[in-house]
C-alpha cells in the first residue's frame, strides 16, 4: 500500500514537471519567434480614382507592431505600382523619418484604364516567413482614349458562401457555433437569410447575415446526421452542405461583446472525448506577437461545456489569438478576438478660417478619449462631397490593428471604429471569427527565432573605387559634394582602392561630385568609379492574390466607370470654380507651363537668345522680377528675399524648385548659374497655388533636357554622378488643368486639397490652406497617429461656403 502511494506521488510529480516543461516550450517558441522587430506600413492615398497624367499622392505611416508605436527605425521604404496582373508599372524609394514618409506617382499618358495596386515594403521585411508588406485596395486609373473601345459589362454575378465552424471544428452531441460569410466576385458581402434542415427535412436552425454578408448560428449536431442549408440570392434558390460533424474532439465559442469587461471562452466537447483524453493536460495560449500567456487545462476537471471568463484588462489591446493545444502541443482550435477600450483612438475638430478669392484656411484640433489635446502627425485629403473617388475599404486603424493578423478582406474598414456601439462590436467579432485562423502559423512559430539575413537599410551606401598607383597610396582621400543633397563629406581610401560613404540620404536625379585629393591637392586625372549598392531592394514574397474574381465580357453598354469627357459640349464649364489659368499665345513655346497648376499663375520666361543677351545668370532674372538677390562672392552662397512685405511673422524668402525638386529656401545651387543650361523659369512673387508655403513667392527653374547644373565652386577635376533609384521627393500638390474644362468632372473626380505634412502642436492645433474652388460642400478624410501610437481616422463634412 505504501509503495502504491509513493508511486502515485512520483507519477504526479513527473506529470507536473512534464506539464511545466511543455508550458515553457510554448512560451519560449512564441517569444523567440516574435523576438525581432516588425514593421507595418499603411498608405493614405488622397483618393482612389485617377486620370492619366494625374499624380497619385500618398503619405506613408510606419508602425511598430510589437509596441504599438510609430516605428522610428525605418528609413528606406519601397513603393511599387502594379497592374491587376501583378506586373510592375513603376517603383520608387522613399525616406521615412519619425515613422512617416510622403510621395507620389506620376501616371504616364500610355497607361490603360483599369484596376491597379500599390505595394509598400522594406528590405527588412524579407526576413519573415509571413508577408508583412502593405498592399492597397484596388485603385482605378482612367485613360480617356479607352472610352472609344468596346464597353465592358459584368456577365455573371458570382458569389461564394462558406460555413466556418468557430475555432475550426464541429463536434457531435455538442451545440456548435457556425459562422458564415457570402461575398460576390469583388469581395463585397451579400445580405441573405436561410434555414438549415436535417436529413429528415426538419428545420433545425435559421440564419441571417448582416450588411456585409457575415453571420453565425448555433446548431446542436447529432452523431451520423447530415445538415443542409437553403438560401436565395437575387430570388434564385440555392443549397449548400454544412461541414461534416466529427465524432470526437473539441469546439469553442467566444463572446466578447455582451460584457464590456469580460471575454467568455466556452470550451465544448462530448463524453466520449473526455473519457478518451482522461489524465491529459491541454493548454490554452493567448498571444499577440511576443506577449503570451499559457494556461494548462486538466482534462479530468472538464465538463462537456466549460465557460472560461477572461478579464479584458488581462488581454492585450488589439487582436489576441486564443489557441488550444493538445498534450502533444498540436493546435486543435484557434480563435481571434479584438480587445478595445477606446483609449487608443483620437478625435479631431475642424473649423473654416479665413477665406479669400484664391484660398480657404482650415483649422484642425486633435484630442484624445478624455478630450485632452494631443500632438498628432496627420494627412488630410479634401474632396467634393459628392466625389466618387474615395473608398471606405481601408484606413490606418484597420491597417495597423486588424490586417497584420488576418488573412482575408475587410469590406468597410471605417464602419467598425466609427461611433462604436454594441452592434458594431458584435459585427467586428463576426468579421474576425469568419477570417479563420491567424496568419501566423504554429508550424512556423514552433521553430523559434528567425534568422535575419536582410539588412535594416538606413539611407544609401556608395561603394567607390579610385585607381591609385600601388607605389604610393598615403594621403589620398575622396570628397563627396552635392548642393541638392546638402553634402560636403570626405572619406579615406582603403588599401584595395575602395572607399565608402554609408547611410546617406540621396535624392533621386540629383547630381553628386566626387573629387580625389592627395594631401589637400586635387588629383585631376583620377576619376573614381561609383556604385550605389542598396538602391533597389526586391521583395521576395510577391505572391498576393488579386481580389477581383468577376467575369467580364466586351459587349453591351455597361462601363466600369464613366471616363471623364473632355470638352464634349454637354458639360458645364467651370465658370464658378476658381481654376483659372493664364492664357498663352499659340506661338508661345512653353514646355512646362502645365506641369504644375501654379506655373499658370506665374511669369513664364523662356531662356532664348534674347534672354541670354539681356541676362548672364539665373539670379539676374530673379532679381529683375520681384526679388532681391544677394550672392556672397567666392562662398557659393545665395540669399533671396521678396521685395514686397509678406507678414510680420512669415518668412520673406521664396521657395526654389529646380526640375520639380524642391530646395525650399536653399538657393546655393543657382550660385553663378549661367543661362546656357536653362530652358524655362517661372516666377511668382505672390506664391499663388502653394498656400502658406509659398507666401513669400515661388521660383521654378527647368533645365534643358540632359543638362547638368555645375556649381562654380566645383571644377573639372570632379567626377559627376547623377543618382538613379535614389530617394524620391514628393511633388507639390496641384489641381490638373483639365479639370477646369468641366465642373461636373471636377465634382465627381477632382481633389480640392491634399496636405501630407500636418503636425498639430502640443495644444492639438494646426492650420492648412486649400484652393478656393467655390465648391460649397466637401469632405475631409483625415488619417494620422501620435508619438505614443494613438490612431486617428475620420471623415468629416465641411461647409466651405460659410
């Protein structure tokens, strides 16, 4: 008897130790797998329908998934435009700073009408098995020349209905919860209702979807019984088999919307399973990235239905993954839940400020849940209220809090986090439930820490070679000089003749000069070879699927979208919309007057033989047209001021833009710059079309095609390199001229304003200016985050006529 008791206790101790070992294994696997930093990117596009030659402006936000903060470490972000077949159209590199970046794509005139996608990623994301990149919802590009082609119509209304057991399994003799979703060929939900019958044709359950085609119902499923669902779409009846019930196993259901402070997890099974699994220990794992809690579950203590209450304050904010493992650490059930107390969301208020003939001032204030002001980094798109060009399919909240963990599509992102109530929490839970298991698979997680084979790029690296004789390499070094990049650096030359400049922000298309020196003397005959080693990083997981599954036929009269009709005589001319342009004579030979709307407000100067005869340098022309120019002899420095007073507080220094690259108020690039290499100059002392940024005027300079600007303080001993695939710079926002031909088109497809660089102060205040188009009603789409990771996503109605 004594020996039996001792053996029992020895077995118990071994079981406890064995259980603890498995618990530790689970914790270690999750913590190791998610040890590395992970970025998430979201792009706020200023709209989602674009005309050919109309830029696609966007602002990028980079988020730290593990710590729910802006990700400050990211600098190099690649953004690619694809067609609907996954073919790359164009690619650009952008520089992120403090978790944000901004930019644009220029649509080419030969691009075809259709759906396109934008992907954003970093080289560092290649380290992970999961696709962590950003992929936009489809955007639409319109080429008016395609209007003459055969029209397109949808020939078949396809749809897909799926029944999804909650947690992954249906068990006999158990009341199972079954989720369902029905979507059309474009991924949008269809509202349906129906019945479930058994093999005897008895109705055993009914179901009804919400507006997104999502729903769930409970069904007590009997052993060796089959079930059929009956429903109708467009007055046509359909039937679908309910998944087959399993004889043994576990099922679960989750309720996190009834009680605001507790999430109830109900683990269900049948008596035959409890008998088979007796004396075993299972595990419930709750995790979000590396944050993990493991709860051992003694099968002997279970009943056929077991309610497990989890206080919400013990869950992580955002998506939590609940996974049940058996005693061999095989995942049996999984359910994602969203935990939200509303504290992470910001709000804003907007007010109409000063209104002039050309512009309207807008004031914005940002504040937290408790109505306390908070500094926030924002982007704002202003569209006509009846615009057809914005989509509610994605926003910064779903991009950072939902999408990183889900596998499927979210139909209406704005719905779930706007004026949240119990019904919206229920519908959000339906969305998550019908997405299935997390995209982070246990087969990957259990392998633990991942090798980081791809660099965390920081700026660009230059690998150069200087052909220096082996006999004497002492005292040599290389100087790198670039006015557009504000660079004047030097580095030593190594024994193998290599030299390096690491981690520099280098603008695409800008000129850099490299000069070899020996003991302070220029070596005119040594021209170094330059290579940029990390300007083009490919993404290794280009495997995304196109969302559209509709069948189309090139017959009939249906257009996917009505292309803008140009001057067809039926549209209303924009006589009440303030998009006026300076009319040039037909014999004016200006190439860049339409490249920016602001050029049409400016004095355009063609650099021909007459201009070169009257002026020697670019600064001479600027000095003669409303500005005072001061060149400091021998220094390479230039100062420019507006002759007219601007305001007491505002700067009186104009913006300088050369070949669409803004140099802000750094004018040194035009020091002693002769007119031989210049094609056109546009000068506007009033800065029309640029809001507060151009309050002291705008100067735009366009070089001749293929011309390089050589600064006078450099000489022929320098080796000149034009940066290819460098960092792209965002163009100033403008309204394309073709919108002036039709008020109807502008109201449907145009953009009133786009601001990508708004930062509210510590009191939550900021202001911006938009064009006064005399459009009375508008909407503002606002996205952004604070430095502590709180998110703002709102759509506001504006009365601009007040």
